[in-house]
């Protein structure tokens, strides 16, 4: 995930607690080593079946091969850096997404989506 980190897994909680109230699971999540439905825990080195899925914001799992494709990473990275407010300013990428979502997910069930 981009540049490396200088904080070892065993010091994560100590460093965060020095600056903010920490109420977490005690797990030190390693996003680079997590795959599919398995979350990799950096302290123990174990993989856990993930029922959490970041409160369902990661429904297809971690590091899906299609999302790790360098061309897609470059494309989505440019959008992620800016994070445009799509309800106020539209983009060609947003139009592509809406068109694909309407065709694939909404189908004939919904007349409109997100609005």
C-alpha cells in the first residue's frame, strides 16, 4: 500500500494511544497481506475469516485481482486523491460508473439510482 511504514505492528496501539482515545478490536490489520475473505492480523501473523468486512464497505474481500490490476489502480488512484463531490460536480468516470451500475445492479427494478 504505497510507501512503507516505520511503526512496527507491536507498537501500533502504543503510538495511537499516545495521541488519541483508542477503542478498537486489538487487531492490527495488515491490508497488504489480507486476501479474499481473510483478514491478516499483523501481530500474530494469522489469517481470520472476515465477518466484519469494514462494516460491509469491503463486500468483495481484500486485494481482489481485478482491483489490484495496475491500470485500474492508476485510474482509481487519480480519483481517490481528489475525491470529488459527485452530487455537485460530475465526471466522465462517474457517468461510466452510473451507467454500469444501472445496467448491472439496478436493471429494471429501479427507475433511478442514488437520487
